[in-house]
C-alpha cells in the first residue's frame, strides 16, 4: 500500500487530454513539492515534472503538473502513442522523514 | 553529461549482505550542490525509496529499511555505495542509484538523474 495514491491505469486516444491523479496527506503533498516521473518498460524513471508544475528542459509542454491541497495531477495533452508508459508521483513526507512514491499509473494510448 | 552506473553482484543469498556501487561520471560527486540516493523497484511493482546521503555524511533512510541499510560515499573514486544486510527474497528488485539536485535545503532536493538500474535477485 503506497503512501501516495494513484489510479493503476489510465487511457486515452491520440490527441486527447488525459489526467493522472495523486492523492496524499498534509505531511507529504500538503506541505512539500510533488514530482512526477515517467518510466518506459525496462528503463529507469525519468524526471517529468518538478516542484509541482515545473518542466525540466527537453520535456514537451504537453506535460503539465498541478497541486491543490493534498492532491496533485499530471496532465498530458495532445496524447501520442509514444506517451505510453508508467507514471509515478513522489514527495517528501515530513512525518515519515521519507521520500514516498505513488503506486504508479500505467498509461495506455488506444 | 552526467552518468550514473550501478554495479555489483546480481545474486545474493538469503541472510547475506547486498552490496552495490554507483559510479558517477561527467561530474564530481563531492560537488556540494548535489546529493545521492538509492531507490529500488521489485519486479512488476512500484518504486521504493531506500535512502539518501548528503554532505558531511548525513544520511536519511527509509524507516522500514533503516536497521539494515548503510549508504556511504567514496569521493576518491567518485562513487557511492549501498549495503543492505540480512536480505530475503522480498529484497529482490532493480536497484537504481540517483542524484538529488535542484534544491536549497535537504528537503527540497529531488531525484533528477538516475542510473539505468541493476537487478539483484535474492535466492539460495
């Protein structure tokens, strides 16, 4: 059972907008930044969003992050087949003194 | 370009100590703007943070693993290491080393570069 809760799966068709949610608590998302990672099968996670809504250089602006209270969301607009991957949210948890991750969401582009 | 590469035995026996090393290239591990950590991923499952090491040797470990984990840095070799003792089959996972960057205090640094990962299986 992950400290951060994500839906196990999400899907959309090419060109659509998809959102992936990440729910936490006051000790993690509620008081710290949220990060999002994208992972393709057999590869290492790659930083997609940092500090709630910032994109590293090279990440397309189709990817956007937001945070409200104890929840965060990753939005992918103009969905493309190459976006199929697993997505993980992460945050520091003050109560646990620990980094915590969501269980991951597998995105399918139909 | 920064690269991180995990190395170590791919197989460990139950009750033994798992030892992995992460070699950093394309940047100095002793640069004070960055810190270092380990994350693991059991086959088919999600990510689990193991621990981080900051300058002056300050470490933070996952509370569920704390009694078994040691992370250290060897600046002379530009490497940092993970030791996990008393392993069981539940410790079978891909182990990733990662850099923490971009922050201004230890709670705002985040994992911005990852190694490719190495699979460690625990079996007799």
